[in-house]
C-alpha cells in the first residue's frame, strides 16, 4: 500500500476499542426484521430498517473518526447489493427458521436463568406458573 498511513508503524485500520461496538451494531442490524417487533412493540418496514442501519453505522463511524472503516463497511456490507446477502430484513415476507429457533432458545435460556434458577428440573405446573406470574410482564 501507499500513503502516509501505510508507512506508519502505529497505524491500525480499526483500533481495538472500536471493534466490539462495531460488531454489536453489525449483529443488531443483521437480526432486525419487519415481522419482529422492536423493544417497545413497534414494527418497521424493510426500507426503514435499512435506512436506519446505514445511518446508525455511518454516524458511529463519523463520531469515532473511522472513515476508512466506514468505507469498507459500505462497500462490503451496507450498500444495497450487499445488504440483500446478509441482512434478515432484506426478505420481509418471512423470518428465517434458524433465526426463530435461536430466538426461542435464547428466551428459554433467559427464563431458566432469571425465573427458574433455583430448580434443577421443575415440574410443568411450577414452570408454567413461574413463567405466567414472573416472566411475562403484566399489562
């Protein structure tokens, strides 16, 4: 490579402090889908998800002065042609089966950890009662 940054021995394409936040944003954008409501029960269209994901990643890179990272992310992941290859929201008609299994498993793991943590193998009636009274938020 050429240029002033390529000759620097301390240059890093993406500093270590920014890798985890970028990865979390990327994972969040990959898993959003029009059929899965957001945290407050709101749903968004596939176009809104795409627009917001691009904007959020761009703003994150801009605020943290990661211009080269943004250029890479745009060209390799966030442009329209590439977005369709990896984002679940690119197919708004259905949710991939693998993803729904992962969601159910994560929900059940959370219930076991937060609600049924004191019971090794709870009976069905105890598990159901605990889920209804402690895990499901009251309306």
